[in-house]
C-alpha cells in the first residue's frame, strides 16, 4: 500500500496520512545550521555538530517512537478541544492532513474544527536559523476563538551530557525573555559565547520557558496542562527542562486568516561583546537577523533563494531515460540524499543520534565519490584536507572525527585498513571533477605530529606505503580491525560481557602473530582501484618513480588475488588468523560461504577479466546471493558465534551485516556488471532496491519510499523486506554512481568527461545534461540496435571525437554531444 505519492513537477514527496510505518523525515539546511523534521514535525535542530551544538532536545528510542520536535498546539476556546497542526503529538483525528517534503523544506497542512493550518519549515541560505511560516485560516461559517501555542524544548548544548548528567543539567538551564523572543543562554555567562533564540512575529498573550510548568507534572507532549487550560504562565525557567512557547489568541471571522512567523536560531557573539548589561545577553547583533526572519515578505524571498540553491545544485546532472521513475530518483531524490549524506556522513539521523560516532573516515570519502559534482568545490576540497589531517605518520587514520573540532575520535582510534586507501580515491574524485591539481600541494599536519606538515600528495604516498607494508601470507592486504564491513573483526583478542566491539574490545597489532595473518579480499580490489588512481596522478606530476612502483604493485596484487583469493566459482571474502578462508565453499556449517564485497570490488578493479573469473564471480552473485529484495551481503547467514570472526557472527540472521540486503554493495554490483558490459543485469539490480520501485510495498518496506536505506532484511529474517537505517548511508552514493557513471556511463576524468555507457538492451535512447568545469554538455545516447555497449562514434558540436573522453572546452557555453552505439 501507499501512504503518499511523488509530485514530480514540484520535486516533492506528498504524504497523505500521518501514521506512516516509521517516521518519514526530511533534512533542512545545507551550510551550517541543520534540522531534522519528520512528517509529523518531530526532530531537532543543531549547529554544525549534533553533539556539541544541539539546540533542541529529541528523545531517541522512545515510546511512541517519534517524540519531541517543533510543535504547534491549537485550542478551540469554545469547545476546549486541543489538537496539533502536525497531528503529533496530540494525535487528535484531523479532517485533513498532508505533508510535503521538498528540497530543503517541509510543508505540513491540516484541518480540524473549521480551522486550516499550513506551516512551511525551512532553513534559509547562510542564516543559522529555522523558519516556520504559519498560516491559520477559518474555513468554517462561524467566528472562531482560537489559541495557538508554539513549542520547542531546549537541549543544553552538549547532547550526551544533556541526556545523561541530570544531577547537573536539571540545575543549569537559563533563559531570557524580551518581548516576543525567548533566548536560551545556558552556560553563556561562563564559557560559551553562543545562545539560541525562538521568536514570534506577533505580540504574544503569554509565554512559557519551564517545561514542567508547560506540561504539568502528570502530563506529556500529547496533553500539556497549559494548553488544556488555555493559558501560559510567563515563567522564567531556572534549571529543570527549559522550553520555548508562545501563546497567541486569535479571533477569526469566516474566511479570515492570520499569518505568523516563528524563528528558531543560533547566534555567536564576539567574546568582547557578550553582554549589554551584567549577565544580560547582548542582542544588538542578532536583532536585525531576527527582525528579517519574522517578516513574511522577507522570508518568502529567503525561501525562494533556498529552493533556487537546491535546484542549481541538482541541475548539475539531469537525465532522461525511458523509465520515469528512475528519472525521478536520479534527477531529484538520490542526489538530494547524497548531499545530506555527504554533510552528515553517518552521524545524525533518526537512526544515529549524532552523539557517538561523528563523521566516519570511509563514509566521508565514499560520499565524495558521488556528491563531488553536487557540492561547492571549496567544501569538497576542505573535506579531503580534513581527511588527510586525521592521518598518522604511519599511514593509519582515525576511523572517525568530530565535525566541529575536526579531531579524531580517540576512543575508536585507528586500524581499519581500508581507510588509508579511501584518501586516494576521494582525492582522485575531487581532482577529476574540478581539475584542481593544486590540492595535492596543500600542506597538512599529521594527526599524531603537529610539527612539519606534509603535502596532500605525500599523505597519499604515506597511504600507499602503509597498504604496501601491511600484507599477509598470501600477499593480500591485512584487514586490521575491519575493512568496509565494520563487523568482520578478525583481530579480536579479548572482549568481555557488556563491552562494545569497537571502543572497548582488544585487537591484535598488525605486527603480532595474530594481527599479521588475517587478509581482506575486499581491500585487495580497493587497493587496485586506489593505486591505479595514484599512478595516474603521479604521472601528471611527472613522478615516474611512483608511477612505476604503483603499477608494479597493482600487477602483483591482481596476480595475488587470482592465485590466492579464487575459490573456484567466486572470490573468498578474507583469511582468518589461522589462514583459513572466510566466505568459501569450504566454510564450516553455521558460517557464510559467499560474500558480496570481494566479488564486486575485485570485478570493479577488473581482476580476472582475462581468465573468466570476473564473469564467473558475478554469475555466482546472481545465483547465490540475489533475492526478490536485492543482493544479500553473505550467504548463508552466520548461525554460530565465532569470536575470532567478530561482531558479524552475533547479528541475527538476515539483518544488518549478517545476511541482509545491504544496499550499498548493491550499487557496487551495478558498477561491476557494467564493467562486464551487462546492462540488463545492472538495471535489474538497480530496480530491485530502488525506493520508488518499492513504494507499493510501503507496509513491508516501512522506510521512506523516496530515500535509500542502509539495509533491507533478508529471507532468513522474520522481517524480510523491511528497510532500516534510512537517509545517512552510502547506498545513495553507490546506486547513483551505478546508474549515472555505470549504466549511463558519464564519468569525470582527469582530462575531461568520459563517456562509456552500458545501457539495457531495451533502452534505445537516453539524454544526460551534465555541468562540468564551467560548461554544460547535453549528451544524447542512441542505442537503436539494443547493443548497450561499444560506442561506434561520438560527436561534440558536430565534430567527431577521437576516443571517448571529451576534452575540457572551457568556454562556459552549452555543447551538443551525440553518442552512437550501432552494429554498423
């Protein structure tokens, strides 16, 4: 069944009932201030770092599931009935409900008791605030006496402390109220120069800042005492749970409407301008901003700027294929998700609290691969530099870092041996897209040595040398604490009851008897891809010594993979500390016999093309791993715990890293099939997990039908077909790349734009508009004979192109590109 529909023209997903199987959310903001908002207005806001600068509170894993947000309560003062404009949290039956999630905004409309309320939420461009544009209209035939109550609950900035250290936080909260604006200033007088504000455009009848007074000690979000009684009490909070709430009393005649703006924002004062009087926040600098945000005409202009900014970002790449649903995903929703995933990595969603992990190293690099054309180049450049900045001189890297401080997460530490190679891949993606070779000369300190910095190019060489050094008995890369699959932990030496696998367990060092044996057949393919990129960049710099070393290392690695990683019909996944293969036909009962990662990465790296191993490996993927919901991560699932294989063996069969349809490797499989020239199978894999293709299964899929999830439960789970961990996942990046760079074959390259399509046989023609280094290329692919691959010729502005890489023209104009694939 469906809960809504795609409004393709307006680039919105329209939700027609509030009781979605899970909260269906959107992200607001793209620069520094961000908000998460569900289809019933749940969620929270923060500045840059969801742990260190959280403005509003949200209670994860709560009952009901989505509790806490930005709410409007309404009270009919004649009948004393109360409801919420967003359905939740009161959940009174509404006469009409509609939520429109758009590009950086959400509109929620509801009707009840003859009152129509429409609220448009968005974060303006380059302003650290969330705007609510509210319209309240009397659509009945009689006058209405209505009270409107706004609501946010302040988080005391540091989110982990806010939810754990109650003996302190219950006593720290401080606010100020000035007119129609509530200021949250906890810890401002001691060690902070930032504060938050919640303003209303209209004169208010009353306000409230103490949550206990607002709710009452025996009521909750669904029936706050102050709203039931119809009167706020003008309390100034001292500790407990500070909130912000405004009360407006409206008398509306039939057809009369009232427009109201609310603004929730963040502000930093200069250290020497913190106070206007002793202990009084200096508001003079922020007042012009608040005034602007509370003016409807001005916020309508800000909204137009916000939408235009998103349109410009997404219009960098637009496609026209024979499948309208694919067009909708590729042109709007998947790149939109890629940008939000790039910004937040895996740190803050309705599945990740934004408290524990920060930005993941490989996550950030993976997202660059697909989002590099969607973001401003300086921002991508800085992210690459940030990644280099958490590398150690040994070549190892911190696995995570905090976005505000950009310091590595010492609790998790280093040792995930795929991480160093991601620096090469991310840098290559940036240079290919922008042509900015100067980044390689950027001087960046090492994380463990803030003495003499090294160039980014030297950091890349450090990564290469690290991966060369740490090889196992088969000449394959040592896996370290894990590779892409964080739950394949082959170096565990001790884990006690109650300890977590990442931060508290003990792992063997790489130069020990245990640590020097386990190898990864996923990192092997990654090594080939990454080091090939290093060789290409080294050649451009004239560093032929590195070119020769890199090419020799790639050739040797390919040979080692075939000699020591081939299992007869597929590539093994890894070798454990005893030198035994994991993901092998000889794996014992209760363990997996085939895994997807080693198949797709080695085929993507073009290993085994000469002897047929690549084709056989991907045929085994189809035969052994493919199901109606997509490609499974491994089969069969682990059913026997093995501490030497790690956390993967503890996950219930069919879920997460143990037998689910992990959606990111599905995207890699698309790219691998395109390497083999099999466009029909690539399209089949794309469609299997594409959210829009699963919209009719929403009661089973449960997650948003416009956004990729991390995983879909596999057949061995009782929840087979259910998607989990939506939004912040590499699935969006890998599947967007699989379609646009693999199937459609439009790829940024060092010397220009490469065209290498692998179309399904049924696609006779496609169009792609691609902005690249200042020019727009309107590309038409003609496939009249259904061959899909094997370009006959390409013309650029009517001139036949030699090869398939269009050189950078750089004249800032539009260029016509015709790609012909025929038998003749």
